[in-house]
C-alpha cells in the first residue's frame, strides 16, 4: 500500500518565500522614492540632492501637473494662426515648450518652495500690448512675496504692504517693456533668485535688478501673473530646499491609495525573470518532499 503523498514545502522554501515577502515590503531610500514618484510629487523630473530638490519641466503635461490657475494653456490649445506663438519666427517649433499664456492669467506651483530658491526658464513673448504685465513672484503666503514686474523692477511686499522696491539702473531695460523688449527674440533665458536675503533678476547674462536685505521671508510658492501679453515658456528649472515633511506626507498618501512606486521598470522586469538554475533547484526541493 502506498503511503500518503505529502505536498509540504521544505523549510528552505518557506524561508525563501518569507525573505521574498520582506524584500517586497522593504522601501528604497527617500531620494529614490522621490525619483520613482517624481511625476506624482513634482510633476516634472525631480532629484533630491542633500537638503535640496531640483525640478525640471520640459513637457506641457509635467508643468500642468505642478501648476494651477487661470489662463494656463499648452501648445495643444493653440488653433490656426495662433500656433505661430510656439514657433521661432513663425516657422520652427520652439523646443520643450511647457506652457502658453494669452491675454491674462495667474499660475501658482502646487509643490512647496523652501529657503534659497532659483528659477530658470526660457521666455518667448512676441505680443506685448499697451499696459502689458508679466510678473514672477516667489511667495510666502497670499499677501507676502518678493517679485519682479517685467524684470526691470524688484519689490518686497509683506502682508500686503510694500516694504522695499528697486528699479533697474540699466537704461537699456528701463521704462515700459513694449519699448525695450525684443519681441522677435525666442527662448530668452530668465533667472529669478532669492538667496541669503537677496532677490535678483537676470535676463540672459545681464543682471537687471536686485533687492538686498530682505529679512524674515520664507518662500513657499512660485507664481506667474500676466495681462495684455501673449507668450510661451520653455525648459523650466526650479531649485529649492527639500521639504521632507511635505514629501513624506505625499508619499504616505500615494501608498494609502495603492499608487506608490517602489521599483523602477528595470527592477520590475528583472523580478519577472527567474534564474533557470534557481528554478531547477526549487523544483528539486519540492520533488524531494513528495513521499510515496
């Protein structure tokens, strides 16, 4: 008479499965988690470097995932002759356009800024009507900010009250923008910074204006406001302090929703490929447990 067949996994197999479960639950370091979940956290390509985070936007879907507000459009919203707005001289496409602004609007970042903050972008603005405005603000709440209006003025506003204001000393950039701004220039490099109490504005290699001695100011958002202009911005880069508390809260939310990524595509693909020798060894161990 044959003995009962025992289909029991060996202790080695059980321990292996337990180890696999532990490895499955193990999360990578925070910097890697940010990289794996960069689109959900920051919209664009994000990298944590020490106590700072670098975010790069090169596609419309990245920018619109990270900013919200009125008048935020993309090249896909342009119809007919309006498409020339996103072209150099009306011909070749401007590369890496992330957003389009027409007439008026106000955009604000969803992710937080912290400490010293640097914003770089490329601006193409072929249409400036009378009274046109283009403001870039680094905010600390709704009524407190440092900012620039068309790059030739710098202002510090605290709780709705103007505390400091400077105008450019460079005559080349003085006066209304429609008089000095080169509207045929595509992809004009713009840099707006707040660091160590100084707010500064650069166009290409020229420092246009700066504001020294800003105290008690803690950035938390980036805002772009405009009216009576039409423009596109491209290739946006934001460097700011890394807000660990905010980031961890967002990662926890993604995990609760079952949307947290802990492995990249290569790691997932590798897991699906089991080494042939490992498979043979596992099968032999299983067969050894079958007793007749």
